[in-house]
C-alpha cells in the first residue's frame, strides 16, 4: 500500500470501473492521486524494497526449516503471505549465477593448478611416460619440449608443467578416438570400409567436429578447451531452466496415481527445491573461499554435511508435500534421484555438444 492521498472520485483511472474501497476490484489499481511528489516516489521505492525483503526472508525461513511446506501452501491457495515461487526463483538464480561466474573462470585452469613439485621418482616415472609417447609420435615438438624440461634437474617440475604438457600435446576437446587431418581423409577412409562397418550419421558428425576443432585450434589447443568450458558455463542457467519442467515431469510420472496433483503443483515443488539448492550452493561457495583464506580443515566436513543435507532435503520435502509414508516416499525418492541423475547427464551432454558446435 502506498502513502499517496486517495482520490475522492470513485472511477478507476485505469479501467473506468466504479471503485469500492482503496483498490479497483476489476484491475487492482489503487485509487490514488495520479500526481505524486518526488518524496512520495522515494518512499514508495523503499517501501517496495523493504516489503520484498520481508517477504523473501519470511518465505526462505519456511523453505529451509519446513521442506515441502511452501509448495503445500501454494497448492492450497495460501499465497499472499509468501513470495511467489517464480519471483523467488528469478531472484535467487540471478544472485547465484552472478556469484558463480565471478568465482569460476574456465580460462584460469592452468593458473589455478597447485605448484606441487615432483620428487625424483615422480620425475623419473613421468619421463618414462613421455618417452613412450614420443616413440609413437617422434615429430611431436611439445613432447620434446616437455622432456627437455623434466631432464633439467636444476629447474623444479610441477603439476602445472604436466597440465601444460598434456594441453599442448594435442587438442583437449575430443569426442572420438579417431584421428584425421581433413574431411577428405576421413571420407576416403570410410569409403574403403564395407557399408556395415562405416560410421553412422551421428558418429560422422562427431568425427567431423573433431577435425574442425583440431584444424582451427591446432596452434593453441588450450584455447579450444577454454572456449568450450566458457560456452558451457554460460549456458548453465539455460540448462537448469530446461531441467525444471523435466524434473517436474519425473515427479508427475512417479506420482501418476495421485490425481489431485497437477503438473503445475509438481512444478512449484521443483522451483522450491531449486531455490533451496541455490542457497545451499552459495553457502558452499562461501565456505570454500573461507577455507582457502583461513586453511581451516573442519570446513571440509561442513561442506560434506551440506551435500548430504541437500539429498536428505528432497526426501523430507517429498514426504511433507505428497503426504505418503516414509517407506513409500523413500522408494519414490530413489526413483526420482536416479531418473533426475540420468536426466541431468543427458542435458549435460547435449549442452556440452552444443557448446562444441559453436566454438
């Protein structure tokens, strides 16, 4: 409610209906004076912000402490006291990905590798590995460079050197184990095979994708991997958004005999589950950074506890929302967990491939 003076006239300025009280019963607009002072605008802004904050924290309180409760309240039509699920999802996901992208940069992979120095035995073992690889690829200059580094006993050899060597040996973005330098070479090799042993349409696409990436980033293989990860990371919000209705569909199938639950009800439950996951993951990010800063080992146990808590939360929320026994809920929880894992792996592969086709 605003603090702007009410109009004496009872005709709604928005739709023209006769207003009974402070708000139009047709369109919901407040019957207030259309002209407001700058002070009114400022106070209205702060009122909306504080009202949103109070609604948000009030809703989060029930979301965390009473799994499944908010979804049940929404289903029963008790909605005015809580923040709308979609609005809450948009707000928390925006904060989550803002922090996520500020903390994780795929381009920092090599720089973030610990500078653990190899001891004499580790150096000798890795030297043997490089020599074996050099026998198969005698013209590989990157292998020769790596061997020269590891033979230089004055210079420390670290985990970062290993990663740089592995990246430089060849393009790190690989979807098949076949090696071809051009499309013509691949097509020629396929024609020599009997029709029954030739690659299918999908495998041909993968092989040609490998050839294209290898030729494009032959001089800088690390750039291919970095661009692939960057493309995938920036598509994560879309992947999670796509997974929302799919997870709701899994719930719909698992609870198909519960006719009183519509697809939208499963969708609301899914949104609340995702919002809770965003909050827990943000807490996990914070603990991770705090551990990096302080070195406190016990924080690792807290992070493990958070992961276990997220799993248990789904089980408790399913019991609270669908109102079935603990045993039956546990069986359905296992089915939902398995199907959702398969669903996320499929989406992961699809979005990763899409990122590869666009680099």
